[in-house]
C-alpha cells in the first residue's frame, strides 16, 4: 500500500510538471498577444524606421555615356533600433522589436509572414514571438525566451519534488505506525497462539480485533473445535482399547507365571520363557498406551510445594532394581535440598520415565545421576547418563509418539512412548524438556521450571 502511494504521488508530480509547462506556454502566448494588442489598440507610436530601410535610386551616366541605375538602402532614422538578439545580449526578459532585422543581422522572419505566434531559434536558443502590424502598417514582434518559462516551471517542479519528499517522509512512517496500531491486537493474539501448548485447542477470544477478522477468527475456532473433537475421540479409543487389553493380558500373565519351568523339558521351558517375555512386553506397551492417552486427555492438576530430594529418592527406590540388573551407579549429585511448586505426580512421571530411559540405554557398569539447581531464572532438574547419546538430528524427534532411534532395527526394546509421555506431561504443567549430548558420550535431560 505504501509503494502504491509513493508511485501515485510520483506520477502526480510528473503530471503536474507537464501540466505546469503547458499552462505556462499558454500564459506566455496570451501575454505576448495582449502586449501586441495594447500597442495596436492604443495607437502606441512606433518609429517609422521600423518599416525597414528606404530604397534610394541613383541614376547617372558613366564615362562612356551609358545610363546607370543604382539602388541602395538608406536608414530613415538615426535612433537605435532594438533587435531580437538583445534578448540575450542585454539579458532582457521581453522585448518589442521591428519585424525586419538591422543590416548585418540575420533575418528571423520573412517579410511576407502572417501575424501570429511563432517559435524561432535565436543564437541557438528557443524564443516565443508574436508578429503583429499596427494601424500605420508598421510590423513589429513581441518576444520572450523559452528559458525563462523553463526556469519558472523547474522552480515549480523543485517545489513539488520537495513537497513530495516531505510527504513521503511523513506518509511512510504514519502508514507503518497506523498499520502497527491496527495489528497490535492481532499480533498479541498471534503471540498467545504461539505460546499455547499443543493440546490447548480452546477457542480464540475476540480481543477487540478488527471486525474484518471476525470471519477468520470464527473459522479458526470452528477448526479448533473439530480438531479437538477428533483428537478426543482418538484418545478415548486408545484409552478404552488399552484398558480392555490390560485385563486379559493380566490374566494371561498370571497363568503364564503359574507355569513351573523346572518341571518342563529344556525345549519347552525355553518356549515358556519367551512367552513370558512377550507377555511382559505387551503389558508394558498397553500400560504405556494407557498412560499416553491419559496424558493427552488432560487432567486436573494438584499444584503444591514439595521437596525435590524426596521425589528423587522415591524414583531411585522404584527403579533401583533396573540399575542393579546392569550394575549401574544410580544416585544423587549434590544435596538437592530445594522445593518446587508444581503438580508432584506429573513431575514424578516425567523423572521416572527419564531415569527409566537412561537406565535402558546406559551400558553395564555405567552411571546415571540425578541433580537439581535453583537460580533467578527458575528451577532445573537434570538426569545424566554415560550411555551412547542420541544423534543430533533425533534430539527433537524422540519426543514424537512411537518414534524410536534406529526404527525397527533398534537393538534395545521399547514402545517409543516414554519420551512422548514426558513431553505431554511437561506441557501440561508448563515445564520445558530438553535433551543434550554430553562429551565424550552420554545424554543429559533438562527439565526446567520458570519462577
């Protein structure tokens, strides 16, 4: 819009220049004609010498007796006669001069030229002239150089250009300011949408937005409503399916655990062992699906202040058996004596999943440490291991549901839901989760809470 305004203003200045030039030409023509008419109508006396030099004829006989006739011009007056060249020689703006040039000067008009307006070149410069004849038959010329007209028009052009630059200097900032003021609330609404959690599909409030956006806001809210219903149906399906699967799996697991492998042949005992592992994996997947579906559906948060060290100790006690199986050093670093205001159950779910994931990928005789700090920016919880780490391209992708590094070829079993549950729970309580590779190897999970 600003560009269109600038182009239109520039075109207006260009058009005004040529319009001024044409108007100036018309004005000069009328001025010359009026001066000539005043001279004619008011019988302004013009010297008779302006009629041109008189022709004197001399008749005599030469020395041989022959008759000789000679014609020569004789000036009728000794007064100085003005000339069109005086426009430039004497720097005159306007001049009234005889039609016929003085002897020795170029003849700019033929003797039989009709009265009227003409443009001629005098000393290689354009001159506008009006040829007229008074009542006594004296022909004269009223002339003005074009350079004066061009000077007036150029002065007007410079004035218009200056006004144009002032207009641009004022117009552009005003337009930018005006647009920013109009879209101030729009930008505020956009920032609000950007700061939302992925699961937040509540309608956009019309915060006195421009009325032109009403239809757009209504369409967004309709889309949010449809998406929310579709996601709710999918989550409910996953939760119901996981719940329905968990009951028979529990029964099958109990039946399988009741089988005594010691009384079976070696071949049969191995098959029963594989069956128990498959059932355990299926139960783990079902429980993770149910936990993920519940985390996506949202829940009522119970915000309170709790001790972080106590929570760490509970997680270590719950998962200590996994560390013992691989002889991993699982413990606290630092005193960890600080309090945190949040939903304790969600924080424990996050920490438990992060520690479980670390123990799964940390090799035997490895190390997994839990620590925390609190400063002016917020509270930070760290879970660090000395495992293989994660490829830099996968650091963000691992939070997607069912995504596993290495895909189906991964050597370590898993459901691909643990970190997705962590991300969903962190979003629910307004925390940030980030993964970083350690040097020379290992992974560091950072859970941050703003003050």
